[in-house]
């Protein structure tokens, strides 16, 4: 009877809170927008049993509390939360009700929150570069999936309690107090990433005004070569699209905690932190080639989209165009051969012949992580092919291709918030409005032979698959255009190395 009475009282209090919230929401919104964001202090206590104990001190008076439920291809994140408790300013526990997956409502202002997060690795290592996990000797901590979403846009003071001999690395600023204790001053919760491990090696270098730290966990035989490779990639992108706006960047290279298939890797660039989780290559001689592919793609994300302040779903651009540009940069740097570059384009062309031809890129990329894997691959293939077609269209009459698009976007929208698709399409229309209408807003049929004729690239069918190859007899115009795509760059670099 007592339990029933308590439940009724909690629900009545919650109903009163909800009613008051909705009555005040309209009148309070303008005042709320002018208030400084409340600060939050977080303490994360790690254990080797794959559990993180979380304690939060906050001035937030929110009635509704929400945890992240899915990210990338990982779902049910809210089910990792256990022993959740809310407390008021007097340290008394507050009753709450669950109103949805990862969503809770309380009837009093919250001062303190305490709970545990189970961070066991997902099956098949799903999301290992995207969400938090720890094992016996290392782990990745993504602050946005460890604390309520109420704090996503907030700054935070983050304290750690680590197992003996464990160390922590982050791009966030570490502050040491007079007492000797240290904490991390997080500028924005949703961008903060931490690496915990027992041993690591770290190298530093600069790209323009940006300081870069490259941390290696585990046994890697190519650390010096990897750092030189990263320096070359930063130099390539800085030269093509401009200097980074970030004052510092952190790169993590982590091995999979357990054996997995060769050449398997996952990565994410969040804020100014690049995380790559990689398995060994099938052949040791291919190790740097695999790392080059990973770094070219993820480092470019530091510019696109992470240096932009655009809002909305525009995966067709920041994934597809980045995939293409990182591929093209590989050719220009002599990291991949031109025929391999053409093979990627041909494969993308074949991929889009199967289905979803009536759906525009804008529609297809509206929510990429909710797409089945097969459709997600079609999104990437179509956007890569679209970037290639726009690039060669621009290169016909200009020195640079889509790099000028990146430059203009960075100039206009670094620190300026706009709707992403509206902003990008407006820039693209300045260069070719018809192209935008045909291949981005709609899906016009692609005639590869006519598109590639000016470049001396022939389109053939071999065993039912598309094959692109450079014609034997090229005009001077065709040679000039091919040079802009990096044709013969591999041979030039090979000759220099031999000399």
C-alpha cells in the first residue's frame, strides 16, 4: 500500500512538473537563450571489468533527462546504463520515471547524478572507433555517450580515476591544480574523446599553425614512416584547401583488442581528434598503404566537415566528396596508381546501376546510419561518382577541381552556422547549376563515355564489369587534363626514389 501511494505521489508531482514546464516554455525561451550554459563536473572511475562509474555535479534544473540511444551503427546504448540515481542539492535521492528509451523525467531540480556504464565490446567490434569501450589494457572514452545528452553543447570539467599504471591521452586541455591533482577542461562535450591505455608512444609535428600529436598503442613497425606520411598528408591538404582552424590535433592509432580479419579497420574524426582502430594487413609490406588510406580519409575530415559550422544531414557531401578527394590526393601524392584510382571510379559506377536510381542524393543521405548496409554503400558510391564528375567538369576550364569548393565553404562557413544542404548547394550552383539539378537534387542518367572523352579515358565492359583505362594515343589537351588528376605521378615519384 505504501509503495502504491509513493508511486501515485511521484506521478502527480511529475504531472505538475510537465504542466508547469509546457506553460512556461514559451515565455522562458528567450530568457533561456541569453543565459550562459551551466557548467558540469564529471568524474569517471574506470575498472578493468569493463564498467565505468559516472558521477555528475551540475546546476541544470532540467525536468527531462536523456541518454544517447544510438550512434553510427551501434544501437541500444541506453541499455548500458545501470544503477541510475538522481539527487537534489541536499543529497536526497529524487524519484524519477522512465518515459522512453534512455529518457527520464524528475520532479525536482537535480544537483547530482550517479550511475554505471557497462562498456563491453560489441559483437564483431561494431562501432569500436565510434563509441566508448574498455578492456583489460586499453579503451576509448567518448564523453557524449557516457553522460546525458542534456550536456552535449556544454563545456565540462572531467576528472578520472584510473586503474594502476593506466594513462590517459586527449586533445582536451589538461589542467593541474595547486594540489597536484589534474583534470581535463572540455570545451564541448559532444566532441571530447579520451584514450586510456597502459603503454603508448607519441610523436609530434606541426602543419602551419596547428600542432599535431600522433599516439600509437601496441606494436607498430612503421612509426617513423607513419609520422612522415601524416606530415605529407597534412601538407597536401593545407596546400590544396588552406590551413586548419584547429590549434591542435590528436591522432590515435589503436590495434583491435582481439584478433579480427586482416585489413579490417574502423575510424572516426570527432572534433580535432582522429581515432583509427586497425587490424594488421594481410601482408606486412602493405601496412603503410593501408594506413595511408585511413589517414588520407580521416585527416581530411578535420577540414570537411569538422571545421564547418553547418547543420543538418549532408553525408552525401562530407563523406562522398571526402572519399573522392582522399582518393585523388592518394594519386597526386604517389600513394596509389592511376589505374587503381580509375578502378574505384568504375566500381562506384557499377554499384549504382542496381537500385535506388530514382532517389536523389539529398534524400538518400537524410539518415545514413539507419540505412541498410547495402544502401549505405550505394550512397557512398553515388556521392563519390558525383564528386568525380564535378571534379572533371571543373578541371576542363580551371587549374583546380573540387578543392575550390572546399576552400569557398571553409571561407564562408567556419564559425558561421547555416543549413548545410542549402549552403553547399548555393556554392555549387555558382559553378554549375545544371549539374546540381541533374546529379544531386535529381538522379540523371550518367553517360560515362561522353563525360570522360575529353580526358582520353575509355570505358569498356570486361566480364560484365566496367573497366576504365587511358587511351594509347592521347592529344596534348587530354594529357594536360589527365595531369590534373595525377596521371603519371606514381612514375615520377618512383623515378625520384630510384635516383
